[in-house]
C-alpha cells in the first residue's frame, strides 16, 4: 500500500529527508577522520585532514586529543605525544581529564620502548593528582614503579586498583596474578630506605 501525500506535504517531506541525509553525511564525514576503522595506510593522510582544520582552529584542545589518538592508533607515537602536548598546553577541560594525561604518558612511554620512567611518570602523577583512584593512572603508576624495581610502591598502586575491579573478571585475575608475583619479588628484594 502506497501512501499518497498532497504535493505540498510531499515537497516538505522531500526537503526534510534531503536535510536529514545532508546532516548524516556531514556527521559521517566528521566521524570517519576521527574513527579508528580506516584501512591500512589511511593514517598517512591525517596531517592533511587535520592540518587544514588546525589552521582555522589551532586552539581546539579536543581536536588535538582526537588527532593524538588517531596517531597513536597508527603507532605514530612521537607525533601522538606532540599532539597530546599541544592539547594539554591549551586552556580547556581536557587539562582536567586524567585519561588524557595517561594517554599522553602512554604515547611518550612508547617512544621509550615502553618504559614509563621520566616524563611519562610525571604525566601519570598529574593524572593521579586529578583523580587518585583513576584506574589507568593506578595501573600505569604501578607499572612504572615495577619497572624500577620498587615493588612495594608498585603494590601501593595496584592493590587499590584491584579493589576497584570486578572480582572474577579477566582484568581482576590478571592484576591479582601480577600483585602476587610482585609480593613475592618484594619479599625477596632488600629493604629500601
């Protein structure tokens, strides 16, 4: 059964559908560059796409974070770290987000063969200052201390994190195993003063 509409109503309906389609295409165009479902090699065009935007909006911290995330997804960690640095240098709500500080630390750590010592550790501390119970910050702080052989300090971050995780979940099991292993190492290592 086909619904017959008066010509005026069908014209308005077509206009509404055209506007909706155009809006959907605009949203899709805005989402696709920020998404992570690009085919291999698509990240190579990122500087061009974002470069034009940043020429017009260089102080858009959220856009810098999106750009940094795309670069990190493409394993371009040095460039991602630079983009995070630009985002966090701008006055915005981004500066108050501990997750962004952790992402920045992670990108920098990847430029150091995965090590979190130095500047990445400082960034993790910034995240913890914003939210002392932030799960990613606790995990990363514990990992940074573990890397340095500071097992008791690693445990001081991982035990509170373990309490936040759902018992029985894979993350809980993995962290519980890491805590047990770290407790054994802490007992075997000389006391530090």
